[in-house]
C-alpha cells in the first residue's frame, strides 16, 4: 500500500471515538517524544486500547503522522478564519491573524511539533501543508491588492515571507516560551509587516 491508498473509515460512532483516541494519543506521543521515539505500543498504551486495535484504523505509524499534519492544517485555518471573520481591511486581518496564530500554537504545541517531525518522514505531506496554506494566502493578498488595501507586489513571495515571520516568531514566542505575554511581540511583528524597515516618511 502507498500513502495515497484510503485509510479505513470507522463504521460506527464507537469506532470513530476509538480512532480519535488513537490520534490524540499519537499527537501527544509524537509531540513530546518525537516521531522516532514514538512506537505503536506507546500510542496504544496511552490510548488504552489493545495494540491490534491500532491496525483496525491505521496501517502504520506513518499514516497517523500524515493525518495529524492534515488535522493541524484544518484546525489552524479554521482558527484563523474565525479570528478574522467580518474584518474587511487586509492589514487588520494580518494583525488579528498573528494574534490568533500565536494563541493557537500555545494551545496546540504538540500538534505544531508533529508538523515539523513530518519533514523527516513524508516530505510530500510536509510540503503540502505549507503549499496549501500559501496558495490561499496568495489569493487573499492578490484580492487585497485589487481592492486597494495593500500595495502591489509579488503575492507568492509575500505569502511565503509572511508565513516565515509567523513560523519563526511563533517558535520563539509561542512554542519555546509558554509564559511571556505574546501580545506586545505580535504588535511589533505587525508593525514590521505593515511598515517594513525603512524610516517612516521615506
């Protein structure tokens, strides 16, 4: 079987609950121990199910990782959509999106780490996580240019640059530092995004 083969779907609500328990356990195990040090046994032990039960829902540990990466993408996009719903100005979307992203990372540290683990296991799904996000970002920036909300520019390059700002600053101030208030940092990042490095008035 390949990663493109369909994973069995539970036929009952009880089966789906068991499957979700396995995913939650895998998220915690991989997020705290790393992919290499996580085993099917450690996942099933945490989920409190028999080892054989794992293979009813997943073919391998790799399958679980792939699904968790997809889950991260879905959850993050939903969080950002909810946080920016109703905002019509693109720059304010960027500001509120940064706040929502940092809050999401702090609440989902393990899931965030799972995505980074994926690059060493399945580079295709790791890349897809970012390219899918970038595609939507690029389209949103292009639309904002058309409405006159931001200056014209290479939307593809801008999308990746803005993702890079969130990603690296998110590591420093949301993933590695769980206690310091991140709101002032987000405002500093937004100021950089909105105004750049050039002296004001130039």
